[in-house]
């Protein structure tokens, strides 16, 4: 037996190049067929995450997206209490990729540790893409990645990589296409980023299913809209001429002597600023019309390929936005509903159509949820938790989430982009309570009961007794150092099952 084995090895060693190529091709073919037979016996779903940039839910942005609402809201489940744990682009996106809070992935701002060598060495090798790729998914990323991504490399875990270099733009940008830099100009048919993301993703999905019909695909479509510079497609540039959804009760509600220092010093907007907010709302909604087309095209492609019933589609944003609220002309990074709430929809296998789910879900839940959808193990060091169990109508969940936290501490300065806009907040929603409690790095405290003050107009901290203040403070202190699923999701009673916290530094 040993001699015949050696002879076989020697024969393989002298196979001609043509014969060797044929043999290896046959081996690869048989291996692929074996994988395909296994897949047919246990078909894993495709997963498509559609992510927008700076899209609010509180200021009416979804009203621009009738196709998306039909596909995702009427055809899937709307999570009506979805939040970003840190309302700033790079920290939130880092949390989405890793399933961790900022105090565990250390990307505190859009500059500090954003796509840094430390991030690349310690956190990028452990994103959900790495886990899905190693489990056999054909992974692909299209669009905006991280604000400081320089396009010099392809992050681990992605088989197809078409990522924007640096921050959001619609024209005159550079892509890293599988390691090769690709410059784009200002020609709409060739260069409009939203359409490139859409078209490239459709091509990749179709070609993957043609070449590997039984291999699951996971794609991220990460759009720049409605982030600035808010360039719409030309045919949408006159849409929404009289939009006013952003004019909420907190619009131009200023000054606010009972709130933290930035709002105490922010006065009412002047007429020219108010005109600007109207224009900004209009332009933002115009950019979302192309994203709306994207969702529709992805849906139709899934129908045409017969993959719709075996595909999860998730639609959300990295954080919300404000346009004139409290006199703040535009921006994010504040611990208020307009900045921390995000749209969040899921449709797919066994997902109830037309349902509204009130459980609190967070951006850190995305990574473990995507892994759970794929049947992959969720690492214990992820702070978030899968929300798939919330979609099981046969097994209603009574206790899902306790308190959650993000934090950052830094030097002080007297400016609106200061690190003394650092805060830690407890956001609680359940059958009897709906409040947010925030402690700022300056020592200032805010509390709003959103059952009676849904637009957070009056700071109600004076209504809390010392016992309540101490309890909330203790929860925040305990969670500021939490690591992993068990520590960051403590078991709670029925009355606290929808509680979580936010923190942010600008």
C-alpha cells in the first residue's frame, strides 16, 4: 500500500500542465458540487443590508420613499424603536461592523481611530464580513465604508469590494475597486454614486447566482444619501418644492436655558437660516428618491432570480439628523430623538409582513443578527444581540433588552464641536415608561419623559427624587465598562425590557 501510494504521488508529480489543469479543475468542480449538494439540503439565506447616511426617521424622510415603504414596511417588519448608540458616522459604522460599543472598538469620532492602523489591526479582522466569508458566504461591499478609509487596501472578509475613498460624495470621488483606485467625475449616467452602488450590486448578485447557484450571497449597499453635499439625480432635482416635514414643535425652539451648554447659547435662527433648512430638507429628500429606486431594483432582481423568498433585506441608517431643531441649523451628534432614532426594516424568510415591532433595537445588534441569519456562531465579545427572536410570532419575547451604554471622555473647549459634548444616556421604553436620562461630562443632567413631552422641550430633571437619580447613575456607571453580550445585556424584569443607553462625544 505504501509503494502504490508513493507511485501515485510520483505520477501526479509528472502530470503535464494541460492534464494537471484538467485534473485540478475537476477537483474544484467536484468540491463545488459537493458544497452545492450540501447547500440544497440546508439552504442558507441571502442577506442584503441597505444602509443610508444621516437618514432621520423623526423629520419625515421616509415619506420620500414610497417604494421602500411598500417593499419593506408593507412586505416586512418595521422596528419602530430603533436607535443608533452613537449618532456620528464613523463610530456608528464601526459599531455596525463589529457589534460593539464605542468604548470597546475605540472609534470615538469621525477622526479619532476611524479606519486607523489600530482599527485595522484589532477590529477589522473581526467584522461580521470576516465571519460570513469564512462560513461560505459570497460577501460584497458597495459604497461608503468609514470616513477616513483611504482606499489603500481591501479589508478582510470581502470577496467583492467597491468602496468610497473618504467621506460621502455623489460626484468627483474615488472608489477602491478590489484594490484598484477608480476616479469618477461629474457625468450623471457614468458617475452618480447611488446608481453605481445599485447597478454594481445587481451585477454581482446575478453573476454570483449564475456561477454558484447554491452559494448564499451577503451584500452591503452603503449609500451616501441623504448626507451632504445632497446632490440628487437630475430628474429628481425639482421634487418636493414645498416640503415642511422638518418643522416639528422643537423647530427653532430656542434658546433653551434648561438644557446643556450648547443649547443654552444657541438662539433662534434668522430668516435666512430658516430658508436654508427648507432647502436642505428638500435636497435631502431628493437624494433619497434614487435610494428608493435602488430598493425597488433590488427587490425586482430578487423576484426575477427566484431568490426573494430566501433573502433577508435589512434597511437602516447609521444615525438620524436635525434640521432647525432647538435652533441648530443642521447636524447630528445630539442625544435627542431626531439624532438617535433611525429607520429600521427587515423582510425575509418567516418575517411577518406589515408588522410593527416595538422592541428597542440598536445598531450594535446588526452584526450578531446578520450572523444569526446565516446560521453562524455569534462571538461572545459582541456587545449587541441578535433580534431574530423578536421576529418569531409563535414565541413572543417578554424580556429582550436591559440597559446599554456608549462613552467617550476628552479635553474641553468652548466650541460647539467640543469634547465637552460628551454624554451618557439611558433611554427606556416599556409599557409604563418612555424617558431619556443623560449625564454630560460637564456634570449637567437632562431628563425627559417622552410620554408627556415627546419633543423634549422641557428638562424634567427637577421632577426626579434622589433615589431615582442614584439608580440611573449607577446603571450608567456599571455599563460604561461592559464588554460582550452578557455584561452589556443584563437580565431585567418586565418593566425594563426595552431599556438602553446612548452616549456620544462630538
